[in-house]
C-alpha cells in the first residue's frame, strides 16, 4: 500500500521535528541576528528615502547608509549562522 502522506504533511512533520529539538542559540548569535535586523531595516529605510526624491539626511549620507548596511547585515547574518552551528558541535 502506498504511503498516504502528502508533501505538505511531510513538510509539517519535518518542521515539527526541527522545532521540537533545542536549538543552539547563544547570546553572541542572538546579538549578531539583532544587529543584522537593524542593518536590514536601515537598508530598507534608506531605499524608501532615496526613492521618495527628498531624503531627510540628504542623498549622499542616505546612500552611504544603504551601501554600508547591506553588507553589514549579510555578514552578521552569516556570522550568526556560523556561531550557532559551531555551538551545536
């Protein structure tokens, strides 16, 4: 008899198994994730400011914030993942 499990039920089961295990969250990885979120919020705000045509801080400072916040957010997100994986071992 073929399995009656649908792809959705298998995905939900995998998600349940993933969430039921204790996850390795350290204060360091939490800080990395928090600062990464702030950097991405700054990037989104900078995009909105630049596309509005009248940036409050001016075009050049807003563009600098955008240029710095994207790589900072990505690098801190990757650092958080690496730190969590390292603490898992």
